[in-house]
């Protein structure tokens, strides 16, 4: 397993690939969701593939392109090639792509993310504060927010000082030190536990399942356990199996029977994003959302294996 320490991005600024306003599915109330770039895992069904790479990269928007080939004319050696009437960027290029973005007259080439310091990001968060009311707030997602752990903890502290409700969506695949530092400043904690089998986890998700489970156990045995919601995305033929849901339910209920647990129905729409980042979507297009009957079957498995607080859609 690679060192987790080496997978953390240390910078005074955060690399953010999206800010979603008026979100209602990323925590209680109306929320502003901040998507941090970079993830040490690589789920083959990732809902945000543009957030996997920790590097800022150019993205091509075909519908904007007027095929003027200015990018080809002004490209530096090794930056890109132009073929099939479009640019293809070299992901291993060590420099920036500023000049390509600047010369594109139709904004068909843009960066996939922007840098924010704490003050800049707090300004974005506080601009939505009027909509939070009693239950809303800010949610930090990704990617994996703990990949930019030092910045994450700084912004959590600032939100806490301003009495802004905070939530996180994480795998906990990070250092225990970061987790311990963040917990006091988090009001809601969503943790993904996708697969409870080490070999399958390595194949479909990457990273160490044992590390994730160890950190989940730590949080569920801490004074912060009431803040936690564990989530499993139901991916056909991979996570959406009786054996997997049974095993996860037993693992969680043995630690903390009152844990909140949620099954997320499969969302096939994410596959459309993969064209932007030149990745292959790992799930067959024949698979669709699970039916109500299929969801109910998994709900019953969860109940039968000790979970009391199941969150249903």
C-alpha cells in the first residue's frame, strides 16, 4: 500500500473543481457543497471522475469549439496533439496550460478546477449564508476532502468560528491525525463503505480496506459517533450483492448498533462525465437504477443483520 502521507496535498490554497449551491442531498437543509480535487482511490464507477486527479488539468468542451485550431498553433512542445478535429492534452506535461486557455476564442478549453485560499472560500460560503437558516450549511466533498487535509481543517475551524454548520463526504482513507483534528469541527459526517472484501476493494476501489474500516471503527467508538451516516452505493454486480450488504451491516452493527446507515441507489448518469476526462466508465451501460422491489430486498438484509437506523430514500 502506498504511504497515505505521500498522498496528501500540502498547500496554503485548495484546489476546488466545483461549488454547488442550493444542494439538498449533501446534508441537512440547503447547503453549499465544495468539491475538493484529488482522491487516493479510483472507484470504477466514480460519480465525479473530474475530481480524481490531484492535478489541475485542461478540459475540452466540444460544444463550444469552433475548430479554429488556435490551440494547435500556440501549443508548446509536448502539450497536446490535434486530431479528429479536436485537441488531446498530454496529461504528463509538467507545465501549465495557461496560454491555450487564453488563446481559445470560444472557451472550449478551460481548467477543471480553481485555487482558493481560506478567505476566498469563506467568502463563497458566506455569500450563501442567508439560505442556510436553521439547518443548512456547507458540505465538503470531492474527490476526497482529506487529500487536502491541512486546508480542510483550517476552513472547518473558520466555519466553526462563524457558527456555520459543517458536513463532510469522505472515505476516511487518510491519516488518523487528520481525522482526529477535523472531528471537533464537523457537525455531520458521511462515510462511504463500499465493499467489505479486501480483494474486491483493491480491484474496484483501490486503497486499503483495512485502513478505512479501522478509521470507521475509531469514529463509531468516539464521542462523535452520533454525527455519522455510513453510506454504501449500490453498484450492480459489485457492491449490490446480498453478501456485501450483509457483511457491511454486520461489521457496523457489531461496533455501534445505533449507527445511521444509508444505501444509495445506482446512478448511471455519471457516465456522461467520463468523456470530459478521457477515462473509461467501468460499469456496463445495460445496468440501470435498482427498482423499488430490489431496494426493499437490500433494506431487509440490513435490518436482519443488526442495523436499527436505516435511512431510506
